[in-house]
C-alpha cells in the first residue's frame, strides 16, 4: 500500500506535487490550497531569517511571504510581529 504525500506547509492536506520554494533553494510537497496561497513551511521562513543574521537584514519583499500556522495563513511580517493582520498585504 502506498502512503499519500502530505503537504509540508499545512501538514494536513494531501499534496498535489513537489515544487520549489519562492524563498530559496528548497523543494517542498504542497497541497492545492497552500499553492494557491503561495505559502511556504514555517521552518523555511525561520531558516531564511536565521541565515541572513536576523530580521533586520531581510529584503522588503520577504515580509509578504506567507506561511501556515495554527490553522491560518499568515505573513512573515506577522510571524515576526511586524504587522497584526494580513489585511496590510
């Protein structure tokens, strides 16, 4: 019996395939919803900030990147407390 591929972003839906992250050179399994939201795994967002030596070194476009946490799609800016809601994107 073959195991189903699960989305690496939301970790709940069946993945429709594997694609490259918009943030960097990493490929993830994505479900249709996470692809539609153009969301990346939270660890991809966090590791990008870490590799750039902190949030103060991130490009402005980075803060519009999305992830999935606690059942919601949120921006990188929300993850790091730079904005309260996605309404500002």
